[in-house]
């Protein structure tokens, strides 16, 4: 079994990926143009945060859970904390964005419980 990298914070994700720390440690918004500077080889990871992305991948692929998804024509992607993501030689198109927000960002807000009911954040 391949190693799965687990990121406890968005700051740690930024640091290990070679990006500057986020301005808010619980929230990060990155454009795909910024992500293009990061060469994603092969990686399996999970984190203590949600991810929402509107993106197009020029090459490579992404696995959510055990399913390979085609992002070549663009896609909306949603991930809940501790979901396993696998990337293989991904190169992003210039347009799009990815937002990460730590599960603590919603702490004390009704959305913290409501978001757990949204099935599109979970891949099996």
C-alpha cells in the first residue's frame, strides 16, 4: 500500500506543497493559475479540511476514493475531511480555483452539522 500523507492544517498543506502560508490558517483560496506552478507527481493525501474546486485538468488524473474521474473538460469537486485523494501527474489548466477550509472554520456555526448531510462531499 502506498503511503498516504495526512495534513492536519491548511498551513501544513501549503508548506509541503511549496506555497506561501495562507493568510488565514483555516481558509485558503487558490487559483488554478497558482496551482500550475506546482508540479504534482504522484501523491495520496488526506486532510482535516474541506475542499471545493472548480477546475480543469490538462493532463494526469485524480482518484477520489477508489474512483477515477475525468476532469479534462472541467469539473466541480467537493471533498470532506479525511477523504483520500490520489493524484497522478496532474497539470492544471489556468482557469479555475480551489478553496480549502478547515473543519474548525465552521465550529460553533449551524453549517458545521448541516454540511455533513451533503452527500457530494463524500466519495467511496
